[in-house]
């Protein structure tokens, strides 16, 4: 009769009795859970957790005290509650654009002839060390006109002329309020006081700008017969912010104008009440006040108007003029002697 194979549950070594493992330890070894002790009720760490701690402790430092390269390559996450040890660079060391004083530059048309392109005056307040103003040809990608685009406080100055390159020149301000300009590879050239800054398609060196300088962008194409082929001629105004404010000159001129308009026609000195009644306080056409830094028109009868308000009446019957206040007729081209 053949021998029967031993059953799986039979012990091959009858001399050695195997103690069965506790169910809590097996569960902790297989799942890594913490189990409470049977005697004390204290939570005992799982076997896998103990082995993991022992392996990590052995892997941090070897017998020679050297760092484990695997740990160094994958550092453990830093606790957010601990203060950072690495010192960051100070923010003051990083240069900040536009940290200096602000200076105004104004570009106005140069009215030496009718051949140059007409444009509205452009003003910009530029800080020392700020990004440069970029001068170039106007492209109608934004859907707004060239005047509306230049009216925005941006670093782009656009001109609607085909002799101006897309990136024609740059203007910037340095420490002390000094303005500079350079040509940025324009094809038709940049002229400062009738001198070209560089050859075509070549960057120029920087040139200083002064108040009253004449700047020209490009040259006329086909004689400049069409508006879009005319060059752009402008005059640079620097440091003239005081003219737009009340100063000793324009305040005194306004006082003299008010005194002139308040004089009676008989030539006798007027009383204090008559001066306050007949003095120029506002324009009778737009009803806005007459003050400094305005274009005014003084009629022969000494009545004062804003030139923008009275201009249609001046052109309607030129050279004849009838005052809208006193109906006094005057010939505007009459000899002044």
C-alpha cells in the first residue's frame, strides 16, 4: 500500500512546536495598523511601522557618518511651522523701474512749412529709469484712431505716416532729468536738428535731447503730395510744466486784461463797483471762466472771448466782425496806426 503524502497541516518536525502568531500582530504586519496591547490597553506600534522606522534610521547615517545619497537626493518635506534657515536676498537689491522723479516731455508739430504731417500734441510724464517711449508707425489693430491711441498714458507714440517705421526710435529719461533718443534700425532715418542719427536699418548711438530741438521722422515720399507720405516734424518741449500753471507772468497779464476790459468808454476812471460789474469773469459764449493758460480773443471794444468759441464768427464774415455783446462793428484788417 503506497504511503500517503503528509497533510498540509501536519508538522514536518514533530520535535518543534510552532507558536501561532497573534492575530493583532499579523494584522499590523500586513496592514501597518497600531493595535492595543491585551494587558495594558496601550496602543502598540505595528510591526511594519517599527521596521520602517528602523530602516529609515539605518539609512540616514552609515557607520562612517556619511549621508545616504538616496536621502540627500530626496529630502523630506520641511515643516511649515519651522522658520526658514536660508536667507533670501533683500528686495532693495533688485532694481525697480520708474523709481526716480517724473519729468514731462511734449512733442508739438513744427510749423515751418505745410509739408510735414499734422498731429495733435503729445505729452508724457516719464520717470527716471523707466521703460523707453517707443516711436513708430500707427497700425489700426486696436480699432481706435491715432489721436485716441496717443492720448492714452502708454509708452507708445504712433504717427499715421508710411515713411515712419513700425519701430522707428526710442526716447527715455535718465538720472537728473536728461532725455536721450536713439534710432532703432529705421529705414527712412531719424533726424535731430537736421542731422541723421544713423545709416538705414542700423541702430544709432544715443543722443541727448534739449528743449527746442527739432526732431524729424523719415523723409517725404513722392514729394509728400499725399498726407500719408509726409514726414513727421516735431519740436521738443522739456521742463515747461510751469507754463500750464499759474505763474507771475500769466497772472499779471490776466490782471492787466481785466483792468483793460473794465475801463469805461468815456475815459473817466471807473468806480470800484463798476469794475467788479464789468470785469471779465467768464466767456459769454460757453459760459466758462476766462483764466490763465487759455487762448483768448480781445475785440476792439475790449470784450474778451475764448478764441475757440469766437472763431466761427470770425471766419463767417472776415474781415468784418460784430461783437455779440455790444454789436459794435469792427474791421479786423484795419490799420493799427
